[in-house]
C-alpha cells in the first residue's frame, strides 16, 4: 500500500502526481501576472531611485541655474525668459542680502 492509499487519497483527487506540483491554467495566469507586476515594480523603484539621487538633483539644479544666468544675460533669450531670469536672480540677490544683513547685525 502506498502513501496516497494509506491516507485515503489517490492521485486523481489530490491533483498532483508523484512529486509534481498541482497547477491550473488560472494559477499559471496569476503567476504570470505576478511576474509582470513585479517587473513593473522594479522598474518604478529604479526610476524613483534615479530621480531622488542627490547627485542627479544637484546636477539638475546646476543646469537650471546656468540656464537662468544665460537667459538673463543672453541677447538670444526671449523677452519672457529674460524677464523670468532677471526676476529669479533679483529674488536670489535679495535673499542673500537679507542673510548677510542678519549675520552682520547679530555680530554687533
């Protein structure tokens, strides 16, 4: 008497043959969907890591800063870009001035 007969089951009712896992088309489809979802998740995490990397962010900020300075002093920049750049640079100068003024006042 083998194990399946001893436990009151046979291969037809247990759904598995000797050592092979039981599988249905629905299970195969679910496993494929899980694999696709996992691959999408990995891609999303890698994209977020790239976006949130401090070196990448610093590079983007430096590029934007260079563009602002270039637009402010370039004759080829459009009127709107030049005006926006000058506004940003003026705001930065004002903030730097306030920080310096506050630091000087605290020393005295």
